[in-house]
């Protein structure tokens, strides 16, 4: 009984009647249910009667994800459809690896995308009300595509093209992404500028080193040429970085090094029909809700070369007047990084957070992980 089932989910479930919405009425807008009760229209649910879904992005993948979820008919159909479209057994790669193949962008993005939607299927079986009462969603990087598919706006084919184009861009230039937790006096801009100057001294022309993800207060991901990232790690104390860690990704996503992937994604998005989301979905580019279908097409292309404003998105989704309740939040997909970020951005909202795991090792491990 998914929100997008009767419109865009036919690709997965071949118009499975069991997953069609019970009603054609659209859910209430997120801003409305998060407003104080005396400002909401009569009859609309309050925050505790609603839910939000968060979809993770690349870097959350691990060998074993998807294990045990094949007991759900919808998940079996997802992986069968993915195999037909991709030309390889995605489920086997997710469950059995190897990790180095799973980490490749061309494989990782479809894997995270499909297993995240598989987690929604699990949630739909274990707690259908959580899916039915969903009023908003956000996804990190490729997770934004999953959020839009869940909301009935997109299909899966766009993710395949995106992954292939970004893999080509990554192969062209040795690049990567560096997770940074900084002191309150951390100098991110200075660090990126000095890293670029260092790369020029090595003979690199037009080096790239820039903030690619805004995660939480003093939490960033910096992306660019590998020489720049190594410079930052070697000089982390000078820039007041407390911790740095290279991420298991194969390119500098959300920077200008992904510009060569733009034409392919632009072309495929231009040639499809994008539907209006049935719930509020937030853009990575500006942390605002999508208003028009044309806006979705434009922003998804821009997202490739723009930083993910996830911290800003958390504020947009959860800020409200003092005393207002918070909705239930479900992170659907591999890992629980988005929950950890939510805790740093809004502790009160995090208290109503649950992670829906994408791995069931045996029948005794099917409870939610908080």
C-alpha cells in the first residue's frame, strides 16, 4: 500500500493490486502537520500521527545487505526487475560481494537504491501504518532518487544511467571523498584552497577540492583530487580537523569533477515523464521541497555537481515551535548514518527515530534497530 504504487511503482510490481494506495487522496503537507495544533486545519493529523522516511546514499553499502529480505514477495520482484534491467544479479552482489565490486559506483548506487526500497517493503509488512502515514521524505545523494521513486515521481532507469555516467567520470580522474569532523574553529575553506595550491605545485591543472556534503554542525565531506585529500589528512591538525576518513566511494561526487556525467543524466530526465510527488520530498541542492516536476529534473542534474545540504535539510524538516511534537522517523536502507546525523542536528527529533535494517540474519533478528 505504497504511496507511489498506483502510479510509478508498476515498473517493479507489474501493477500489483496489493500495493496500491487505499485512497487517491493526497497525504497532508508536512508543513501543515508540523505546525502548532491551533494553526492546522481541523481534521488533519498531528505530528505524532505522521512519519518521515530518510533514504541513505552511497557509502552506506556493505556485503550482506538484502540478506533475508527475499522472504517478501515485493523484494523478490525488485531484484528480479533489477537483474533484467542491469544485466547482472544485483542481489547476489549485495549479499555475497565482493566488497570491492560493490563499492564501484556503477554497482553501488543501484544496490543502495534497491535495498533501501526493500527496507520500505519490510517496513510496510511489519508496520504498514508507518508507510501509510508518511508525509515527507528525503534522500542523501542517490537516496534522493529512492525518495522520489517512493513518492511516485520517478522510475529506476534514471538511477542506472546516473550510476554509469558517474562511474565514467570517476574513472577519468583519480578522486575521492574525505569525511571530516572539525573543531568549532575548523577552517574548511582555507584547507580546500591550500590543498588546491598544493596540487598546482605538483603540476595538476585546475585541481578540485571543495566541500561536497554538509552533514551536521562541524561535520563535512570534502571531495576532489586524491592528492588534495592526502594533503588535508597530512595537515589536519593545522586546519583544526579532529578526525578524517576516506570514504569507500570511487569519485569526487557533488563537485565539478562530475560535470561530464551531467549530459547523460540530463538527456534521460528530459525524455521521461516526471510526476508530482505524492508527499513532500526535499532537494539536496537547496534543502527545499520540490514544487514542480520541471524543478525535479533541473535539480537532479544540478545535484551531481553541487554540495549535498543535508544539515540544512534536517533543519527544514524538523524545525518547529517549542512544544510541538515530532513525527516518527524511519531510516530505510543500509547503515544508520542518517540517524547518527539526525541525533547531532536535532536530538529531540532523533528520539522518535528507528532504523529499518536491510539484513535479516535469522528469524530471531527481525526487530527494529534503534
